[in-house]
């Protein structure tokens, strides 16, 4: 198992910037506003052929600096407990803080090795800023600039030397294929609670206050012989409701998370009912071409006399006709109702989402269905379908070559897609259909 390195420190010392530098990603949200990171954020890293995991944590503050401080503190303490090595990050630009002493007092009692980093030291001329930090009684300080990569290689050299010998000799291996699952929805519908239930632990910060999750949090989950990457995302609100800059960045990252997911779990609040914003979120997922599963959360508190399952699903299908292919499940993240069935649904959706159909069977089907229902006439000529091929998966995408692509009406396109669904068992995946004019030669 790869060693886990936890980055801890007070707010706004540059932990997320250092996380991005070490993992060579831009996955952690970075801003000068304190408190941007609230959850634990996991990432993979490699240095000198040594693989390890890095955990970015929220800014640690003693007391109750804001309503989230106790929850963030609990997340930091859990990360410290799980880590093989702890890295305390301090701010060389703003100098020593009482909060640094609070964190140091906490770390003196841990059994794991701790490395102490003074960030925002951009060059030799700033090395003098280190001196005041020696007042903490620390023998070895690493000065670096996560933003400019100054001092980072030396720090990483020292970090991997702390790992056990077997892990230091571990070469980078190919990451096994993981089904990437994005958990999306408007604010406060229970996305983080659902992931915590799926993981069986309080990995993500949960609060009744909308906007608690600001970053897109990646968490690896193993179930039997399969591996999944769960992506918790910030709640997506209408643009007119978004004022704070950080929240705008969060929404952008939420939308980007759907670019890299295989299956989107679209969480709805069954107690509140389907809202216009739920349909907008579902529309984002459809536009991105994700496999989709609709999760009607909080079903344990729904008045069953007013909202039975059939009536609710009929309403959902009517308002989101474009997602008629997506399965829907009534669940409760709080009680665990039907949560265990989600992975089975994800596997089924993903299998269809990654399906590839042979050119021969596909063309035999197209020939048959165009005979059963003749294509329309366009500009006085009957449309002719010459040849079709699948050009990609995730989702399955097909190109059909015809004599007049612009003449294919959307209703006939829908007919062809439905025939492909029925013939090849692709009932729960989006399908893309494109039309091209045949050239002088057969493709």
C-alpha cells in the first residue's frame, strides 16, 4: 500500500498549492481567501519512481473561528491519524502565527514523523524569513515556494527517504482502470452524506449549510475486485444566484468533473421535489455525455401518501425527457436505504457506456430498420443510408453516411437511436448519432 502524506497547517499558508505541485495537477482549488479547502482532498504522486498519496486538508484553527471550524478540525485530525508522514506547512510571507503553535502542540503527540515546511520563500533573498520559525523549537525547516517550485525537489527528496524501505523501492505501476463516478446536484441535497455512506466513513465534511463543499474531492473506493473513483462536487446553483468568486470557481470545477467522469450520480432532494435547477444539473450531465443515474435522496422522510414512487418518477421523466435512458433509484443517504444497490447500477450503466459494436452487426441493423421505416424525402429525393460505424465509446457514438446529412430529421435520428438501444441492449447509456455525406469512394 502506498504511503499517505498529510498536509496540515492554518488557513491560507499554501497547502493546496503545494498539493497541486506535488501531484502535478490543478485538482485542489486555490485562492487567497482563507478557508477555501474544507474537506480532505486525496491525490496520487510520484517522485524518483516512488509512489505515494497526498492529502490536502482544510485550514486548522483552534476554537470556533467560523461555523465550519469544528468540522474542518475533525477532518484534519482524521487525516493526521491515517497518514504515514505529516507535513506541517507555514507561511514565510506573513510570518509566525499563534495558530502555528496550536498545530505544533497537536503534532508533538503524534507517533508519525513530521516534516516542517515554510512556504512562500521565493528565493535566496527570502531565506532570512526562516529565522523566526526556529523559535518553535524545530531543528529542521524546509524552505520552499510551492507556487514557483523553489526548494520543492529538495523537500521531496527528504520526504521519500522517510518512507519504509520497501515503499522507497516501489516503482510506479500502471493505475488499474477505475470507474469514475461524479456525484452532482444542487446545494444541500445530500451529496457528501451519500459518499460518506458509500465509503462507510465520514471522509467528507457534512453540514446543513448550502455550499459546504467548495472543491471537487476525489476519493478512491474499492468494492470486491473493482475500483471506483468517487468525485464529490460543489452544489451547482443558477448563475444568477452565484455571487462569491470562490463559489463560481467551484461550479466551474463541478462542471469539469463531469468531463472526466464515466457515470454521474444526479442527487435530488425527494422531500423538496423536482426543481428547475435539478433539471439544469441533469442537462449539464447529458450535454457532457455522461452515463447517468438519478438518485431520489431523503426518501425516508417523504410523505408516501402525497408522493408515491410511480408518481414521482413519472414527474421526473416528464421534466427530464432527455434522460429517459437513465435509471432512477429512491434512496436515503442518512439511513442507507438502497444505497448498497448503487454500485450494481453503476456497473450496469458503465458496461453499456463502454460497449463497442461490430461494424457488421451494426450495418445489418441499419439496413433492416431503414427498410422497416423508410427514411424521409428531402428536396425531392429519398434519403439513402450507405454505411455506419461506431467511432468511439464512453458514450457509444456512431456515424452514418448518407446522401444528404442535413435532411435527417431529429425524429428519424431518434428512431435509429432507439433501434440501436433495443438491438444491442444499450437501454441505460447516452448514445450519440452523427451523419456525414458519403464521398466519391465508399468509406
